[in-house]
C-alpha cells in the first residue's frame, strides 16, 4: 500500500510517499481501507522531532485518526464489523496510509449521514475538548478562554463551552476574520495571540484551554481568576519554559492551578460513548466539523506547510 513516512525529522520536506506492506490483523484487531485521514497538530509535533524521546524513529507513518470501511478482522473480532464504516484511532502513528489497523476497541461506527471527512475532523478533537473541559471542572456560568482556537480542538472547545453555558467564551487567534468565524461558532470575545484586545473581554478567566503552550505560557497563567484552572492539551508552540511554575507560585494566594490532559487517561467506554454522541450531534447540526481543505495523500507535506505557516482554520483532511 502507499503511505507517507517521516524519512527525516524537521521541516515538511521530510515527509515522503512510499510503498509499504499492508497491515494484517492480529487477534482483536481490524483493518480498514481509509477514506479520510485527519491531519492534526500532534502530527506536526511528531514530524518536527519534538517528541523524539517518545520512541519515534525515521520511517514512522504519522497520523492517528482515520475513517473508512472495515475490510478484515482478526481472531476474536465479530465478523459483522466487515463492511462497516467506522472512525478509527491508530495510536500515535499509522494513519497516513491507504490502509490502517487498530484494536477493535479503538473504532466507532459512523452514522450513515456522517461523512468520513467530517468524522476525522471531529473524532479526536471534540473528545479532547470535551474531556479537557471536564478535567478543568468547567461548570455553567464560568468564563472560558480558548488559546489557539482556530484549530479543530480549539473550535470544538468553543462550541462545547458555549453549549455548556459559559458566561464568556474568549478566543485567541491571528486575525479578525478568523475571530468572526469563531464568533459564529460561539465565541463572545476575540483576542490576539498574546491575549490582548477584545472589547469588554474579561481580564481573568475561570478556565483556560491551551492548545499552544510555548514560551508565553506564564503570561496566560496570569490570566487565571482566583481558583482558575489552565489545562494544557497541546504544545503547538513547543514546551513551556522550564521555570513556568514560578509564575504559578508567584500568585500563590490566588489558588490557581495548571494541569495537562491526554485522552490516554480516559477509559475506552466513556470515550467511545462521547465520540458517538458528538457524531450524532454533528448530524443534527449541533456541532460543526470545520474542514479547511481536502488534499490527496501525496500532498501531506503541503498540508504540513500550511500548518507550520499558521494558515489552517479547522482541519486539513487527506484522502488516498
């Protein structure tokens, strides 16, 4: 099968289309023919080599989120899955390919009305946003700031916070045009990337969902209200400064907190139930899969160049 591999960590030119053996399902596994492949921020972090300490090596097939039709099942898997359209989580790699493999516990059946493209736009992103808000103990009436709101996780966080009755949903983004699109999805205040601007925007926030991290993390700790909670769900701008905890301690009397969040800590059953609920909500028009562009698998490097340039609003999807 054709797949995109990381032949060299660094800029997008290190992504190469090559032929690799197709996957064969072992016990408890399923194989799908991919119809859509989500291009996520974590894929860019892996490609840059930022996570090299986590075992990624040259030749890795990036991508964690695909959708398509089940073509083969391993021992112990109900044969009725064959022929079903599903969303699939492949782990931290293996998605940028014509076929993908995963344990049967990492697939979710798709509604007939749900396209594969929309499924890979919402599947992981909306789940991260949902459980990150829960991790922050967000409740109705609290103010929320979504840092890095133009990506698929940020967009889902905006919609879910608005649906959850937030008193304010502020966003950081790079342009007023993007801000207007985010307002249509539920944002009430639009700030620049540094967190400034936004007429009548709150000075402090009960909850901050941070997709960006990087060197400006301490400045956003300062934007937490008393008892405020900042949850890091990504590191698009790199790791926070090593001493970012000193900013937290300098506001000791504010009882602020900073946490990380990964879907790896969520049990499979509530995760699958939540994803299915999000897919159903999208079919009803209550959530929105915002697709920036649909590109062929061969254009994976171009997709990453757009992400590196910061021009993507929503998610880019690859199709074989």
